[in-house]
C-alpha cells in the first residue's frame, strides 16, 4: 500500500488538478517509518479529500434541485445568449478518461454558447472541466450546465426543456443507457435533441452516452450481453 501511494501516477485519479498537486506534495514530504505513521497519513489524506470535495460542492455554481432533477450551472450568474453560428457534428467517445481533443472540438462547435450535459444521477463533475478547457482554448463558453435526472418527470419540466432549447451543445454523460432510454425516449427531450441536430448544433456522448446515439442502439433495458 505504501508503494502504491508513492509510485501511483496520480494523473489517473479522478481529482481536479489542484487536488492532485496537494496529494503529490503530501506524498513527497512524508517518510513512512512504521505502519502507525502510515495510518495517520491515510486518515489525514482522507480528511483533506472530504474537506476539498465539500468546498467544491459549495462553490460549484448555481444549483436548482427538485424531487425530479438537479441542475448545476457555471458561472452562477450566467444568462442565456443567442449565438448566431454553431456547427453541426457528432462526437462518439468510447468511455474511460476524458478525451481532450473531442471536448475541444465540441467547445469550438458551441462557439461561445451554452454547453449542456445530460445524465441520470451523478454530479456536476463536467462543469468545471469543460468551462476551464474552453477558457484555455480562448473559446470561453457562456455557460456549462449539468442536468441530472432523478426520474422521468424531469423530461416534462419546463426548466429542463428551456435549457435544452437554448443549448448550443448537448453532451450525454456516461451511466446507464437503459435509464436514458426510459426517461428521454418519446418525450419532448428527444424531440428537442433531434431538432438541434437538424439545426447546426453538435451533440456528443461518452460510454452510455455513445450507446444511445445512432439509428440502432443497445438500450440495455434487459441487462447486458454475454457470450454463449
């Protein structure tokens, strides 16, 4: 375990870069002489992670929560803008680590507009990543919003539908594509997405968000697929 913390490449951890830097400093400065010191270090590390995650939650932008959905938006004072020119396209990402070239391509297609992430459950983890990437590319987005469904009723809520209608880019997060089909298919959500594709707005998706794109999809409504 000690060797794991000393040798593991923290770039593969799902932490923002500034957390990784803190962890690297802690690991470099610590010299473990016995297991009691190691256990103290682990407890301190865990407390630090909990504190940082709590602070991230406090500063994660505007939050709207109902019984049906959660919506996070950054910047928290963002208002909708009209973008005259967006580009059409589809980004299909196989899952795993975030693909920077694909997200950069999507950001360019959004042309400074509103980037909307759709998911069932989960957090707003994409918001800061996408927004910061847009800034680094000198293609700063007007806003990044994550809509997290709790149930199908969210697909009939005007707050959710308005965000989709005003989106310059729609991205499907990974997760359970069976829930995506159950909550979105044959609703206004699907109608809006189809209209966006016909009006020069790009969409993208990773993992389950890839699986729901295309004329024929693997819905996973009856579980997974196993070889004979």
